C-alpha cells in the first residue's frame, strides 16, 4: 500500500526553500525503500470483547479491519466501532467474531486492512506453489476453483505482501475461478532474496509474467489480472508486454497508480510541499547514477508508467474500483485514466474509504460491482 502522502507530511517541515534538494533526496529514498511499521497504542477492554486503540482517521472508519500484535505475533479481526472518546483520543471497536480475541494485546499494534491473515481463512482448497523466475523462486498461493479455464492473478502493491490480497480472492471466490496470489522480487519471502528497493512496478511485472506463464502451463485459457495500488501499475504493464496477451481477458484495478509522476506530485501538494520538490524527486529517480546509489537496478521511466495522458493505451477490458475519498491516489487520476481509454475502461466510485480499503468499508458494494462487471466481461470474451 502506498505511504507517499504520510511520508511527505512527516517531512514537510524539512523543506524551506534552501532544503528542497536535500528533501528530494530523502523523499526519493522513502518512495522506493521499505519503511518502518506505523504502530499504535492499543489494549483489550476489561471484558475482552473489544479493543481500545488510538483514535485517528484510519481507526475510526466503519468496516472490518485487523490488528497485528508484534509481541505475540497474533492477528485479531476488528469490526464495528462501539465508542469514540475524543477527549482521550481513543476508539473502541468490537472483536469479530465475538469471543475470538487474544488473552493479551499490545501495548503496540499494527493496524491493517488485512482481515483473513492466513490462506485457510479465505476458505476452499489451497496450496503454496513455487513460481520459477529469472532469479529463483517466488512463492505463490494457489486457490483451486471449480473453473480451471479462467485464472485470476492477484497482484499486491508496494511494501505490503501477498496476504493483503486475500480480500480480493474472497471477492472473486463465488465466481468459481482459480486464483493465484504471487510474490515478486521486492517481497521478503522470495528466494534467494532480491531487490530491497521498489521499482514502482517497472521490473516487478516480470515476476507477475512468470505467474501468468505458470497459470497457462497449468490449464488457464483466460487470465484476469487484478492489481491494487502499485499492483495496478504491474497489471497494466503485464497486459501490455506479456507473451500471453491473447489469454489476458480482463483487468481489475483497485485504487491503481496510473501515473507515478502525478501521484507523487499530488502527495506533495497535500503535504504543503512546493511543486518543485516533487519534480526534483522525479528527476532524481529517473537519473541512472542516483538510481544506482539507492539500490535500484535501473532508473525509473516515468513516461513508461504514465497512462493518464496516453490515449487508448489500454486495449484490454478494464474495471477500476475506487473511493473518491482516496487520499494517496487521487480519484481525478483514475478519472483521467478512464477518459484516456473510454472504449476499454469502466470506472466505478465506491463508498468513502481510505486507499485500497474499499472492500473493508463496504464489502457488499465492492463485491457486487466486481462480480457484475467480471461476469459480463468474461462472458463477452468467451463468445
């Protein structure tokens, strides 16, 4: 999941005019490097049926979420808000299902939109399979569906991991397709360990292409690429460059980054950073020497990661699901993406939610829109 806006806000005080260059160097590193966890204070209520956690824009929103306790290594699923204490800056939320909570929690937890935690929680038959890549093995979860002809490749975003896509697998599950949830080179579980810097999808798509090849080799006749956030960038690149273009029948995108240049600029503007600061960040990341210094295999080609200004670049039927409240990838970018590709892209606004948390905030709306579009798109492509 993107953390650009949060990082920019933290660094905004560093950018009086004389410090813009230094800021740009720091920001460029932050965009491509894995950052620390954003822990919050939390505890169980006396009855053990709820948690009490720091109040902020994320912890008070409706929906279903999760917390991870680094002390016990346990996840807990969190449901409805039962009380907000503005004075103490705390919010209480019910543990879901009731009685499933741990014996102890906190004092620090990581708030997460992941609510399934393990592949077994999604339901159905699954196994972990090795995906051969140019550098070694990238593990993937394979969820067997009744339909072995249509496979969905679920692609996560930057500095998350593949478990964050269990929500997507859950949404697709009633359609009966087979699901594959791959890892890629900047993930910690790949062997041997690879990139410790994100290439914003520019190189990661090659690993997803290996997942597509695996699916085709195991019987897939049609492929749906489903990418969230930076996973959207990866999905679009895969659809364009894949050796299996004829098998790619559709793309589903959730809060996708369709312009990295404009996403960085929007984050800077929201944090009160002068536009020149964002331009310096982009300039640094597309400079070969600087890219090498921060651990990138190659400089970032921002033109190659731009779909909002390129007319009719998308040739595959594509669905975009996003909340207009997304503060990390502005809605206007998805609107521009759709306007640039009116024949192939369908854009649907979902209820208010933070970035890539549309499923959490309104599971019913998310799954209805996804299944309705996919059923029609795949049926049309099958005719």
